[in-house]
């Protein structure tokens, strides 16, 4: 299997994640982003780090696709987009039992879209993030 030489588009940067969040134009998204950052830092034990220009990430893991492409990405993270808060859960989205209890949200491939944190059960969101991290660590350890 040939290894892909393509560089990952989303890489860790030296930008200040708190300054990034402080510049979020929408006051609710800004407040929610600070809360989500505190929650993710509490769960991972890792400080926030910017990944690319708009993802606040926590922790790091190395991935390898079946195609041979590999790289590093945050263990969990989020992006305060204009349309919604995008929470990167990956494998956490597979927990249908928790997802059913979350509240108002939309799902994409590996992403959870939330308009505002008041739309969801924060305890369930925390469990989803914890579940996602546990699944990624389990999968990484199995390699």
C-alpha cells in the first residue's frame, strides 16, 4: 500500500485560541465557545490549540487511513461557524442512545451542529465528547 505524500490541510498553529474565540462576532456563540472550550479542556486535560484558521482543538492523535494517508489531528474540538457551533465528535456520533437524549442538533459526517448550547443537554454533550475520545483512543491503541 503506497503512502500518500499529501500534507494534511488542518494542522496545529501557534494562533491564540482564546483571542480567536474573543473575536467571534455573535455574543451567544462567543459565550458558548468559551464554555465549550472549558468543557473540552476539563475532559481532555489538554489546553486549547488552534488547528487551521478556525478549529479550537484539544489533544492530538495520529490517524492512518486505509489509503495510507496519515497525519495528526485534534482528539476533539469545535469551530464557531456563523451557522452553528460545529463539534467534532467523529466516533461519538455512533452512540445513538446518547444522541437521542442530546436535544436540538444536526449531524454530519463526524460533526455535530448545534445552534446554541442552550438547545442541548450539556451533561449528554459531555458524555458524547467523553465517548468520542474513548473510542478514538481505543482505536489508536489497537493499531
